[in-house]
């Protein structure tokens, strides 16, 4: 987390310098005009990015206040269960606090409320959002635990219901809040695509906007890969516990490395229906159904 702190500090110190630009170096085809329809649309997208980031940070902090703290204090939910539910939620709060602060500093240092440069901040802060890889990859485990405990009723379910009655929660469920980090990560590319749409070639922020879009898409791909890897691991561990592999010369460890292809991966799951032996054999070798024998 030290690197994240240093990044935020550098952003604050150099922010005013980054928002200045020698317009004589930009393309002759682009002329800065704050009142132009294109620039007004661009400013609208920038304000949406800043506003939604602030709202999202408030939601992260609300979960800490309305759910995590009272659940921990209750003694009903164990620390292990809290870790499964919320994982590294405190790290999400930290990185998005720096993100939110950097955006606000850029807006504060902009002349006349017009933010000429914003994408350099996006590039810098998106690169710090790696804690989302861990949170999103184990989110399904937390959702499963929450669903099972709430369905079973009892003190556990009553506590969750009580926390959801917090006035600031406004009727949302804990499940809805746990989905917000993934939703935010997938929204960054959409917002930045809109920003790029209104940032023409020759604009001083065009290159950084393209870089920010690439960074946000890479982050989404990394999150998806982490989720897929965790899902594969969980299924292989389930198979290890439930599949009997007797009679093998060596013990088969499903969740292990192969000799050549790297980690084992589960390629397909589904319901297996038993068919007559002849039909199974025919389909296996010929890919079609054999003709039915006559009477």
C-alpha cells in the first residue's frame, strides 16, 4: 500500500503542472473552445466520472459502517466468515479514496471549472486498482455463504436483515452492495469510451485518453481471468473431494500442474445421461445415431 500512497502524493504535488498544456504544439485542426458543443459534451462526461467516483466511494464507506462494523461487533459472524464475505474491502476503500482525491484536486486546479486534462489522472489511478483482482475472484464464495446463511434463517440471517434496515442503506440488500465493485470496474471502460468520443485527435488529452481506455480494458480482462481461475480451482477441488480414483498407480491431483500444459483446467461440466451401450459406442466413434434394429 506504500506505493499507492506515494502515487497519490505525487498526483497532488504535480497536478497543477499536469493540467497546463502548450496549445501551440497541438494539431492545427483542433482549436480549444469551452463553449463548443463537442467540448461541452466532453466536460459533461468528465463531471460524470468525478461524480460517480465520489458516489461509489460513499457506498464503499457505507458498507463498512452499516455492515462490516456491526457484524464484527455482534460476535455472531466469525472473522473467517467476514473475510469470505468482504475479503479486502478495506483495500478497495483505500485505492478509491486516492482515486477520488486525485479527481477532485484536478477539478479544483482547473481554470474556470473547465478540465482540459483528466486522462493522465485516470491512467495513473486505474493502474493502482489491482486489489480488485482478489476481491472479484472470491466474490462468488462470499455470495454463496451469504445465500446459504440467509436461507437457513436464525441469528445470522436476522443480523443481516437488521443491518439492511440502516437508514442510509435505502432498502438495498447486502448482495447488491457486494456486486458494486465488479460493476464499477466494468463501468470504467464505458465512461472512458464516451470521453474519447468527445476528445478528438489533436486534443492534448487524446493520447492519454486512449491509454486510459486500454488500461481500464486490461484491468477488466485481468479481473475476468482471476474470476475464471478461481472458479476453475473451486470446481477441481470439489471434484477431488467427490470423485473416487481407485486403482491408479499414482494419485491424481485434479488441481495441479500437468507435465507439459501447465495447470489443469476443467473444460466442461454438465449432466450425463445414460444411453444404451450400442448407442453410446456408436456416437462416440461415429458421431451419429445407429439405425434401430428391426423386430
